[in-house]
């Protein structure tokens, strides 16, 4: 999502300085490199199921509960704030889909906790209460009391892991910040992160889940750094005798993708790219050409829920994202990896989940180790 600081930013910035002077809490929150994730649980946890030889895992970027609605930051719209009724309607649709799939472990991205744009609803608690999950953790991807841009105001967005089994240790792991932004924009911008949790499943020792939401719009090498850090975290789990399921929204394409540049598909009315004199030549976040090999190391080291050969043979079947509210899925950005194995034929890119988000959910059964 883009932040724009217009001429009115000057008085806003003066307001910010006054706010900083008198407030105990800064307008935007920074984070340590590693810190505890925030833990939630049902008041009366449901009985944890007896694990089978495999468990079902799903990842889904839920777009903070606005479905395919117009949005000023990424969908050529001008909407900034959504009403409580609009958000609750979409959350109910999201929960219905989750309960339809019935995953044992769920990775969510773009979950709002207490944001003006989504009517200050704690979406995390709402989803936990309406599903069969009893335990969950999240780490803030974005936390600001006040963003002086486009009327955003308070914004708290998180990456979350929900589980039917108890969660042991957990952590929020900070990823590098973008360096292609001005100081003011960077101060208020999202702080991409990973969330890591140890899941206490009987008979499955040292099992971890890692959820990532990598940068979408960086024009420098920030996203590449995020992918490298993600693999390093998974390598550390393996080196310490653990096994994992990991994934999320990596905001880049699989190796061998037929289309690598989506500037024209993503262009808004009045925008021009790829023509002589265009500055920039590419739309921010839409040209994946420099990223063609960034995912290779992950595919080489671990098992993806969608085998690379299957993807390359029939790419449209695994598309999981589009930027335009009315358009069909046109690229793959969402992933599940493991150092175990995926149950053959169990992976589903839920392209029928079209109205609920600009991302399709991806689910699969992972074979349990130590069982």
C-alpha cells in the first residue's frame, strides 16, 4: 500500500511533532529484531483433535476484511474507510470459507486489530471466536496510532497463526525496512515481519509454523532480503532438529512464470508505463522481472505444496492474486513450504474464494514427522 504526503502534510507534520512531545506513545511503533508474539486463546478452548498422519494447513491474505472493495492503496479506488457493517459482512464470508475448508493450522495475513479503515473491529478475535481454533498468535505488520495521510488515522495490521492445538513459544521476527522511501514515509509505513510459533501436537516433536508477508511495493532489494531471511529462518529450524510448515504472501512469482511484468494489467486510469518518456517506466510492485530467480533457493531446499513442474505446466490453475476488483486471478503470490512432504493430490488453490479477498487461499495436507 502506498502512503502519500500532500501539501497538507506540513501542518500534519507539525501536529506530529507536538503529538510526539506530549504523548507517551509514539504515532508509529517500531519493533525489536525479535520479540514475543501476541497470544490469544478462546475463553473455553475446544478439545484438541487427536492428530492423524497428516494435518491440514491453509494460508490466506484476507485484505483486512474489505473483500474485492475499492481501495486507494492498491486497487485504483478512492475508498479509505469502510463501515462496521461492510467489514462484518466480509468477515462472516471469510469465516464461512475457513469453516468450509476446516484447516488444523491457519496462516493469515492482513488481519486488522484496531484500525480506523476497518471500523476498529478486532478481526483476529472475531475470526478466532467464529472458528474451531482455540489458540493463536500474531505479530504486528503495521502499528500506528495516527497516520497523517489520506485520512487513514489509526492502523493496526497483523500476521497471524491459528491452531487447534496449544501454542508453545512464539516470536515476531522483524524484516528489513524499505530504503527506497523518504524518512517521513518510512516512519509511518508498514514493518514487514515473520511470525513463528511452536505447535504442541502430541507425537509431533519440534513442529513450527512460520508466517510471512513480504514487501509488495519495494523498488529496491528489500523484498529479496525478506525472502532470504525467510529461508534462513527455515534453515535454522532444520539445523536444530525441527520440522515446519511455512508460507504466506511472498509477493513474488514462482520460477518459470510465463508473465513477469504486470504494469499494464495493474495500471489505473490515467497511468502510463513502458512508453518513451514514462517516469517511472514500471508501476511500483508490478514488475517481477528482476525477481525471476529469487524463489529458486526455497524450491531447491524445501517442498512446495504446488510442485514447480505442475505449476509451470498449468499456471492458471494456481493463480492466487489480482489487483483489479473485477478481474480474474492472474498471478501466483501465495505459498506453503515444508521440510516434510505434502500429501499427494491434497493441495487446493481456492480460486472459488473470489469475493472474500484479492488473494485466494491455498491449503494442503502435510505429512506429520515423528508420528
